[in-house]
């Protein structure tokens, strides 16, 4: 396909995308295929001869679409929202066209410089303390990691390296592997599973601490665990706190945890994968109590992160990296020092399009709308005495259950999802089986909330009439 044909096909693809998104509501939100459905729909091997665009597009509807869970359907209420705004898609298109691998300044100056500035913009939108900004001479700064899981892992590995170097500065004879066996990290019983995995991948003992009745990790709990571990000869070095847990959007008490981490020289990582973006609205900032959101990873002292993973092969060096202009702010000269992959996409271009074309006001409006819709759903639930709210509704997530057994609630969500009209996932909160209703798609409106409520209510009636308790 030459560029002139691409011009035509590209426009057709935009038409397809617009038609898909405009009619998404008409598709069942959750697919009805069985595992393994796809393999027999396509050949065993790649074709020898090229296929036409029309042929491929025909198979998108035949092969791909039947197996899609439509995350941007207004009837999708599972997990958490994911972005697909029009400005974001436009930015991604351009980023795909440029397709640079921006690991260092020389590999694409605009790619690394825009990322640094976009992370500063974000930091300012969130009203983070200035220590988290790079500016032209700050010590902090941000980087786009691929996912929140990766941000946590990178934080853990950097903290591990920092602690090892710190201990070896005092006792140079102590071998790294000996120190590693004594390191201990902390998470709460509400942390995302990716935190536990970061411990497994990093070969670190990760201690799961109990949250309180509000599902929040408290300072006293951490303090006690650190004291116990130190008394047992262990070395506490890392805490992952969460602002907006996956199960119920609960908030750890970082105002209590922060000072303990500071005094114990424990690296505090905050996972705000979902709730972080809400902090661009001043009314939600009290929940932030401090700072950061991921996978946009912001650090107070970037040298702790960059210094942890430095390897400098000749083929990645460039003429500017040691120059006077860059030596103070060389963090974007060599972005690959910030994380695991070398190659990185030009993702800040997407942020630039989104920030500019929505403006802070537009982004705030979007978040407020999602939160208001969650409260609308909460209001409907509260009017029906058969249901109970399982945790405070703070942002766009409502956790609720039918008063009764876990089996009853398990049956309810099974029937909801079997109907494929709306889609939700459950969670466990303090041994109770709970249904999560998340406001996800940007196109979700009040009528969709009422539609979902109607379905849930009718299925609840059906179950109770059948004698489930
Ligand atoms: C609080 C929290 N942390 C981490 C993750 C993992 O996100 P990712 O897929 O970006 O690794 C999630 C996913 O929902 C999350 O809710």
C-alpha cells in the first residue's frame, strides 16, 4: 500500500472507528464466545500473498468484533475506566506515524523533552509539591511507564538499590545478596495484585498489612510492622500505599504513613492508578493528602531512580549527554535509565493533544460527570431497602450488595453478566461478596445508569422470588 492509498484507507478506517463508537451501544457489551473461539476462524499460518484492506476489514467484523468486550460501551461498568478520547486517538495516530524509539534525547529530542514538560504539566494540574517537578533546575520529575504495575516494580527496584547502596556505604564488606535476604517491603491487604507481583519479580519479601474498617492502611499498623521486622533483624525499605484501591476505591492514610517512611528511611510509593486523575479537581485534592499518580511516575529525587539502573553502552551515548547544558538536567538525555525497557513510544504526544484539546476545565468536567453519575446510582440503591452500600462512594465507583448471603450476590452478578446487557465485576470486601459498579465510558449518561439499575433490580427480584437469601 502506498501513501496515496493509505490516504484513502486511513479515511475509511476513521469512518469505521466513528461508526463503531457511535453504535457501540447496540453491541452486547460482553462477548458470547467460548475460550479458543478464534483459532479456527483464521488460517494456521500467515498468508504467502498480501490480502487487500477490504478482505482484512471484513474479517475484523467476522473474527475480532465477536470476541471484544466493549470497554467504551456506556453499559460497561467493570474494572475501571480506560481512555479513548478523540484528541487522544489523534495524538496516537501521529505518534504511530512518527514511530520513534525515544530512549534518549538524541533518539528524538522532541519525544524526550515533551515527555518531561508534559509530566510537569500534569504535576501542576495535580498541584503536587514543587519537588516533584523537573522544571529547568528541579530535582524531581516524571516519566511515563508502560503500566501502573511497571511503575510499582520500578519504584521497588530503585528503592532496593538505594537501600543496598546506603547500607554498603556504612558496611562495605556486606555483600548485596546478604542484604537482599533481609529486605522487607510493605503493602496493604487492599493493594492491587501487581504490588504483590512486584515483590515476587524483585525477589523481595512483601508483607501484607491489614487495613482498618474503612479499608485504609493506617500509620500505627505500619509502625508496628516495621518495629517487629527490625527486631527480627530485617531491613524495611519500601511501602506501596494506594490512593483509590481497585476493589473499593479506598484511600490509605498517607498523612500518617509518610512521616513514618521518612523517619525509617522507607521509600514510599503511591499507587493512584485510578483515582490519580481525579486530583485535577480541587474538591478531590484533600483525598490526595500528598502526591502522585501512575503509570505517570513522578519522583521527588530523580537521581534515586535514574541512579539505580545505570548502564551506559557506547552505542547509546550521544554528544550532548555530558555537555554543560544537559549535565544538570540530563535525565531526559537518557530516558532509558528511568525504567525497564530501552525503547519507548512517543506517548507524551497523546498527552499533549489531550491536555490542550480538553483544557484543564474539560478534563475536570469529565471527572465530575463520572463522579456525579456514580452518586446518582448510589441514590437509586439507597431507595431500595433490599440493597446495602458496601463502602463509601468517593469517585466513580459504587460497591454494593443485596442484603443476604455471599451466594445470593454471586448468583446476582452471574445473572447480570449472563444477560450481556451490562457488564460488571465483583470484589471481596472483608469477607463479603460485593458487586462493583464503575462509571467507565465517557458516553455514559444518566439514562444508562437508570437502565443498569432497572436490570439489577429486576434480577434481584427474580432471585429473591426464587427463594435465594
Ligand atoms: C490501584 C491499581 N493499581 C494498579 C493497577 C494495575 O494497572 P496496570 O494495568 O496499569 O498495570 C490497577 C488496575 O486496575 C489498579 O486499579
